[in-house]
């Protein structure tokens, strides 16, 4: 489980494959629900990559 502000490594990302191998921070204050189809919002990935949605199994705490 992740919390807002956690630094994570993106090991896979169906939303944007350019994010794979990069780190970012979890945005969500609560666990993801139906609106995001159970995916976490990750931001601060890179200058040219906006926030992405990733399933929990696609992320690792960094």
C-alpha cells in the first residue's frame, strides 16, 4: 500500500511506457477506486512526462 508523497520506482506502466525506470511521487491521499480503475496517480516523473496512472504491481517503493 502507498501513501501520498511516497517516492516510487515505476517498473511498468501501461498508461505511459516512457515512465518505466523512472521515479516519481504518489499523489493520492486515499487508496484508488473505480474512477482510476484501481490505479495510483504518480507525478514528478520528469520534465516531459506528466502524471501517470499505474497499478500497484507496476510500482516499487524507492
